[in-house]
C-alpha cells in the first residue's frame, strides 16, 4: 500500500546498541556497580557490563580502558591504588617504609582526596558488599603487586599488615580524631609511621 500524496513515511525505529552520548557514561557506571556487586571484582566482566548497559563492549574500552579503571570510576575512587606499587618498590627494600609512609601522608593531607577516601572507608565499613569488592580489588591489583617485589617470607601477609596500619591511621586521625594523633604534623608522623611500615614489610 502506498502512502497518501504529501504524506511522509513514518521514520523507522533504530535498534541495536546504545551509541555513545552524554548519558552513556552514567549508564555504564550504574551497570558496572550492579555487575561488580552481583559477581565481585574478579568475576565481573567488561562484556557482561556492556550487555547490561546496552552498549558495545568496545565503548567501555573507549571510556575506561580496562576493568580495573572502570571499577575505580564506578566506586568514585579518587586515586588509582595500583600507582602505589611502582612508587613503593622503586629503590629497593632499604627505605620502602619511608616511601610508603610519605606517599600515604601526602595523599591523606589533600582535603579533596581525603574526603573521598573517607567516604569509601565508611561505606566499606557499613556494607559487606562494598567491603568485598574493595577486598577483591586490593588483593588482585595492589597486594599481589607489592608482595611480588618483596624477598621475604609471607610477603602477602606483610603487605596486608602494612595496609592495616595505614587504614588504622586514617580512622584514628581523620575519623575518630584521637589526640595528639589528630593534630600532629605530617613531619612528626613520618618517621614513626615509616619505621612501623618498614618493620611490617621487611622485618627490619
């Protein structure tokens, strides 16, 4: 059947994957949060996240590059923890505690970074789901990397003990605000924290 004179045929509805656009990134992040929550960091896949978001997997790689970067974006993490690994290991084990302590204090003393890190810590403390996601990510991407550069017995355990020291410092100094820790200067804290971290990581 032909259309009446002067009438235009109705436009054909487009089907297929969602194209990139202003709202696509947000849609992908929502899908990523749901997929990471359902499967955990290690089992979640970029392909499944793309399918849930209704986009092509190539678009995820365009926006985020890799799964770990998508994870950090989904949790709104203010830093890439994997960058810690080469900075901590560079220069050998002799001063690894000081390097880690200096890096930790430099990050936590930035108000915008500190606020977001505290938000992640509080959320993880209140939600086993978020805690599980962070645990899977940190073990796979950070603990394993630092441990591989340590020539000591039980390297993974040592790295996790060092992490516990850093998290404990953050909670006591910035959340509970225990004095005199809360008002101590970074210069006061650096040598004390460095010695504790050095002991955890190398036994020295």
